[in-house]
């Protein structure tokens, strides 16, 4: 997994860039100092046609944490205490 951790404007952002570049099912356990924070599950299918490629996310789940999804941006806000 390739990710970036960005801390700015009183927000901590975890940007995961490797999911969805191929057809795959992934499950990640996100931890801070060996303490589980949440589980991320993604079922992604890579599709190609004559002009371009895209990814269909069949299922995205965040388990063991409260979260909000911004439907316009596709960004999940996960509340961690």
C-alpha cells in the first residue's frame, strides 16, 4: 500500500493512492502506534474500453469507526478519538 499522511489546518489526512489501479479486493487495518483505528475494505474492478480506463468501486466499507462520505468529492471523513 502506498499512502501519504498530510497534517494541515487541524486535519490529519490519509491519502491512499494504490487501490483501484487493477481489479482487486483489499482489506487494510489502519493502526496508530499499534492500536487498530479502523478497517478499510474495497472491492474494485478496473474497466477498459477503446478510449480510456476507469475503476468501478463495487463496495467500499469502513468498519469500526464513525465516518461521513461526501458524495460530491468521494472523500470519507473518519472520526478518530
